[in-house]
C-alpha cells in the first residue's frame, strides 16, 4: 500500500515538472541546456542577469518550491527591464506566458474567448456552471445547416447539434425547416457528444409543445390551428403538431359527401378526445363552428322579431325544409314556405351555400328555434286570380281523383276527375297526361286552406 502511494506521488511530481518545462519553453524557447528542475534553471538565469533585474524579479525567478506560480505572480516572470530594447525583447515572452497560462487554465473542449492573434473573439465563452439534463428544453439560434444536421448556439455559448431525423418526425409538417439566424426550441437528448456539443431533438420539443396545446384544448376549452393532410376513410387526417383524426360527422353541421375539398386547408379545431399514451387525438371543426355561431347569436336573439327580413346562407338541407344561417342563429324554412308552387324536395330549389333573403315568421328563444319563409317575400298569386277566369296551365301530375294543373306558372290547382271531360271517365289518363298544356277555368279559391278548384271541361 505504501508503494502505491509513493508511485502516485511520483506521478504527480513528474506531471508538475513537465508542466513547468512546457511553460519555460513557451517563455524562453528551446534551450541547449539539459532539462532539470525549474528552480535550478530559473536561478541560473538570474545569476547571468544579476544587476539588471530587480530584487523582486530575482525572488520570483529563483524560487525553489516547485509550486506553480499564481496568475499575479506569472505577470512578473522575466522581470521588468530598465531599457526600451529590453522591454521590446521581453514583450513577446510576456504574451507567451499569458497564452500558456490560459491554455493551462481553460477547460478541455471549451472554446476560448481570445483568438490566436490575441484579439477578442465574438464567440461567447460557455458558462462553466451550465448543466443540462436529458429532456430539458433549450433555445438557441441556428448558426449552421448542412445535409446531415443543424447546429445551434445557446445563449451561454454552448453549441448543440440537431440531426435531420430529429428536425421533424412523423406527423409533424406544420413546422418549416429552420434557417440560419432563426431561433429554435429543442430538447436535450445527450449532454455531450464527441465534439463536446449537446445532442438535441427538435421533434421532441415540437411534440411536447403539441401535447401541451392538446391538453389545454381539452381542459381549458381552447382551440388549435391545424392543416388537413388528406381525406381518409371516414374522415380527415389533420396535422396539429402531431397527426390527429377528424370524423366526417365532426367536419361540419351538414353532411359533406366529398371531404377531399378540405385537403391542404388550414382550419381551427377543438380537441374532443386524446390519449397521449396511445398517441391518438380526435378533433372537431363542427364544435368550433357552433361555438362561434352561439357567440354571434347572443345579440341576434334579442334583435330578431316576427316580420323582419334578413339575409342568410343555406347551411344544410333536409327532406322537410332548409336550414338557413342568419349570422349566428340558424332558422328553418319549411318546405311549404319555400315557394307558392309545390316543391318536391328542397334540393330542387336551393343548394348549400346559396345566399337568400327570408322573412322571420316565428321566434322561440326558449327553444332556440326560428321559423323562416322565402315565399312570403313575393306576392300571393291567389290574390291576383279571380273566380271564373280562364287561364293557361300545365298538367303537373295525375292522381286517382283528378289532375293537378300549374296555373299561369304561379299556383297549382286541382281539376277533379268529374271536371276533366264531358263524358264519364274511369282514370285521368284517359284524357290528359303530365306536361300537357291546357286551359282551365277557376271554379273556387280558398285562400286560408291554400286551395284552388279548376275545371277543364268548362274552359
């Protein structure tokens, strides 16, 4: 055990000795003298320069303790000369000493703040106290990009490297490639590589930020901007920092047969379900649309009154009518209120997205329902038709008890089977057919029940 301790002590002494030999060569250059203890060569040098050097410099030069001088003491090595020639000769040695001491004291791998020429470098010196943990998010400015990686410099002077495969990652397309001079956020993967740089991942940082936004959308009822990648079976694949899915019934209030019209579009969505462990996220555009409509409709409900004429947009169609968005409140125009004429299906009259004018005929704020009418904006054709008039018309359809005739392209009336011909017939098809042009006589008008009786045989 004593032998091991003695060996270790000798190794330390040899290392110290070698350090001072390197220091002397930096100051005085290569010497022909055989290498010996630093104290002996320093004493010899002082003897040769006796009388020219000050007592303080001799004391510094002849020290025999073998201990490395401090930074303050190193500034006096070589002693202050009395003449200008001696000062000029000593100046390079002083610079060499300072450079040697900086080399000894600088940590391994740390960039120096002073260039080889002695000028100050514009690179920041990394903080000796800086420490990073795996997973820690850091910010830095991009200083270099190449085909393999991106290099960033942190505010404390440390450099980090981001491999190309850690710039984006699966499902992350909303983040563009960083450019030189741009600040980026990344997560620490490895605290130091073989070049002394931090190994970083931008993908990890982007996913962390994306999941933070997802959780906030769930808990705080906030929205997220995303870009539709493509239409998939049953819905849309949308990028919100990670890949999310939007079912077809959550895209809009109405059914949209072809979802591919949304591809590559930016849209605001609300997260309705998320599982970070499984990596699945369900989002809804319909929820955002309804919220905005409710916010707009808060003031509109107090303004709506029966008889008002409003402009709206057809939101979606149903078999029984048309739903029209009035700018925050959606009302229903029943199929019977679309036209004075008979309408088989709303799709024959209007399409989603059409702009229309409507009259408010009913308001129920408690049940959040509004009744609308389009036909009431045009005059009632029954008011312009008189009993006994003979008018042109077109057979529109046949039934067992008669034929319906569109009179003067305004209103549809009924010709009973008994009024189709002078003779007795069994079915209307015996005398008329759909699309046939005829002249009919008006027998009776019931404005309240919206009926008009016609006769073909009396015309």
